[in-house]
C-alpha cells in the first residue's frame, strides 16, 4: 500500500516513510491510495483480526513481517460490550488499557511500530500536545523505550486532576510540561516546532498526534473486529455512536466501513464545540477557537482529521448517508451523567455521556435501530465531574490506581515558542 496526501501535492510514499514524516510535504494528511474491500475470517481475538485487516496497509513496509507481533503486543486489550438497560444498545468499553482511555490502543500500536523502525535507537523526540488523554497514552506506550524521549505539553488547569497526575507520574524518558494557555496554544507550539527547519536539522522529532497513520490504522482495526463480532452474534450490521473531537476514532470506523465491514450509520456526538454539527447542517466548515467543556478531551475547534473526511466524501449526499454529527451542551452532559445509572444501569465519562444524549435524541425522533456506543474513557478519570453528580465514589481501575500512587511532576513552560525550542534542544 502507498499513501498519498489529502491535498494531492506529494508523491506516494510507503507506510514507513509516511509514519516517519507524520504530515505530507504539501501540508495535507496521509491517506491510503486505495481502499479495496477485504474478506476476513472471524476470530474472537482482536490481534488476529487486526493483523488480517492491516495486512494490505503494510505491504511494502519493513514492518510487514512483524505485523502479527505488533498487533499481539499492542492490541491485546479487553474490549467488552455492556448492554444498556431497556435499550436496543450497548456500550463498547474502549478504556481497558493502561491509561483508561481508548487512545491506549493507538498509542501502543504507534510505539510498537516506531520502535521497530528505529532499531539503531537513534535519539528521537516524540512531541505531543494533549487535551488530557493523548499525552498519558503516549507516555505509557513509550515509557522506558530506548531511543525515545517524549515531550508532552498540556494546558495548565484545563485537564482533570487525575489526568494531570497521570501525565506527570511516569518520569524517566517522559518530560511533562504544563503551558499557561489553551490546548490550541499547545498545538500551535507543536506546529511551530515541526515548521522549524533549523531545529529539525538538529533534533529528530516525530508526532504522535491523532493525524498519525500509526494511530488511525489500529482504530480502523478495532472497529473491523467489533463489527464482525456484532455480526457474528446478531447477524446484523452495527450502527455506531462515537464521541468525537479531532475525528480520529470516528474516522477509524469510517475506514473500516469502506473496507466493506458490516457497519451501518456512524453517528458522532461532539460537546459544545459545534464546528462539525454546523458542517453537517450547512455544508460549510468554519474552524473556531475551542471552548472548554465538561468533556475536555473533545475541546476541539478545528478537528485535525477533518481533511480526511472531505477526501473520503467529496460529495454531500454520500457523506450524509453514512455519517452525521450533533453537538451536546454541558448542561445535557451533566444531566446525562446524573441519570445514566438509573436509566441505563451504567456510569459513564463525560465524553461517553455526549453519545448517550445523542442516543436519547434518536429515540425521541422514533429511531429503533440497534446501536453500539463507544465508551471512550473510564469515568474514574473524571471523578471530580462524575462523582458529585452520581453521589458516590467510583472504583479506580488498577492501571490508573498504580499511577496515582506515584509522585507526579510537571514543569511550567512559558506559552511561547522560544521556550519550547530550548527544551527540545536540551
Ligand atoms: C480523545 C478523546 C475523544 C475524542 O476522540 P477523537 O479521536 O479526537 O475524535 C473522546 N473521548 C475521550 C475520552 C478522549 O480521550
């Protein structure tokens, strides 16, 4: 498989070149040159299905002979479904990795790939801006991997206390900085570093943000697996409800659908950041400043994978048939968090609550389809929001509990590029 740019201005590259480059030279995002339907043997093992789905995408890559090992190492995480009470719907719990958010699947896969592409252990800096969950997942995936240093930037005061603790608790080759600014500011600092050719001639930096193919491919693989599992159990295609910010997770589902997997409609739920719902309502894309909400990992005003959606769906009618997006206000998130234990017999995180609000809206409009709702993080990661609303303390999953035992440390970084530059050169 070769990879081209969404903007059409760069020659095709193989996977290894595209992974290392991160962004295409014309500023676009890498997309597969073709998406041919796949025929798969069902297996109840996610790594086994993932290796089959991804085989075509690794043709021509030095990693191809290791694909099965990479999938076994990175993707062997539990992926249970929990039925929602009195509903023709279930939660897909994507949060059983070490940092209790779905980003563990992709971060671990990316780390397994990059480590194998760097056998000489050439010092490489993974530079990542995070609104809360990406940084922790990337830190866990690269922690103590020889040859890698991770530099994490997060917006000071805008992540949950437990997210902040998690980001600062790794130590060793993980360097965590809190920036006095927003997530957009952190992303802008990262972009400046990638655009700084002088810096890049002196330090090898690589991105782990959600535009990386190394994150998109495994997300496609777990939706392929889940849709086959659903079809195997119910002889039907699965409709997916997905909490959405940068469009990485949902795009995985869209790609799996393009490969011919049994996926019906993909309904996205955003928080009060309404750029996607506006786009689906009007056809106009107008990036915004991000708003801070209760679902902070989706506080995105300009979804970084947007160009890939437009590349996949140049026309509006095909897009609207497969995909839709709605925005959910903080008051609705809080109300859903409070009601979910009685109504659905589940406790969810604020992001997953957005998807449940959308499910209620669908039912209110007469929709009778079966839905699988992506649960993107464990609610205990957002205890300061969830616990007061449900009136009790939540048990903390083991991996998260281990990290919370450790001391955490974040260095304060000024919100300007020269400050980041000197960190990267040190
Ligand atoms: C990152 C994240 C999201 C948003 O996922 P995208 O791929 O950016 O759309 C949703 N929920 C949680 C808990 C997250 O960490």
